[in-house]
C-alpha cells in the first residue's frame, strides 16, 4: 500500500522572533507553534504519518511533548540538522519504504488549513511530481541597488508568494537531496531543489491562513485567527 508522509523541519532558532526557545516551541495562545502544525497534518485523512526534525538538543523534550497529544501514534521525531535542507534530508531517511508521496511543511506555518494539505496531496497523486501552494503578490515590487535606489518596478502578475506544505514524489525528492548538497547553494525551500534539477513545479492556490510566523507581529495575527476559529466552533 502506498502511503503519504509529512516532514516538519523544526530545528530553526527563529532569531527574528527575539531571544527565547526555538521558534517551533514558542507559544501562541498557550500552545507551542509545533503542536498546531503537527496537529493539522496528523488530522488530515490524506496523511499517514508525520516526521518532525527537532533541534538536536531538544529531541527528548519534543518527543515527550508530542507523545502527550491525541495524534501521537502518527508522529515520530528525529534529530534535525544545522540547516533546513539538512533537517529535511534526515527526516527523509527515517521514512518507511511504503511511503511514495512526501509533504514538507514548515513548523512556522502552524495554522495551515487541512483542505490545503489535502489539495497538495491530491495534486501530487494526480500526476504532478512537485506541487507548491502560492498566493498572488498584492504589493508593488521594486528592484533596488545596494544604495536603495530603484532600478525597476517588477510586474507582479506572474509572481506568487510560495507557502507550505509542498508535495513531492518521494523518489524525486530523495534524488534531489542526494544530488544537490549545500556546496551548490542554500535552497530556501525544497521546490528550489527540484527546479534546479529542471523538473517542472506545479503551483496551486494557497491560503492566507497558511501564513509564516517570522516576527512578533505575526504571533498577534495568529492569535486573532485562533480566537476566530474557536469562536466559530473550530477546535485549534
């Protein structure tokens, strides 16, 4: 039986959030960011298992934290690396052989809707070997030089702000990580690895609530979304 796994690189420090615990362990409305992200993935019917790549110094505490959750039977924890790319590669190694579709989801996007997760999986299983969600860019985008002078205004119509989860054929993703190491550049997402190989990447419609937690202001927005969900009867 072919199965789908979700990998969650969660070893980043989140320095732009300020001093404190690793980003994935910071709290929103009293709950660690990581719990929201893993809960969403584990709750999706299309996901069979979730592998979290935790900071090496926090593997035991993250394992204990996740073991207390109702979805713990779907989740395992491995030691992540110094970079996102290394963490994903380590999580890939931990997958059982019957997994043929892999999603990679940033722990820093804790409020991703389940319907977006399912849409990514569905697109991969429909024959697209690499799938990413994206939103239209609404701001005016300008190219500037090192002095802050505008060089050009960029046409935003073909631009997309890319989110996660990103979905892949497992064999393709493994090959990408094997062939492209960090000596060839740092890739900010796994789709970048696939693009470097010359393989087409499909973009599907993203979701505004799949926002990334980067700065303290983002935490306030996330708390507002959570309050809205709870008021409407959606348990988060």
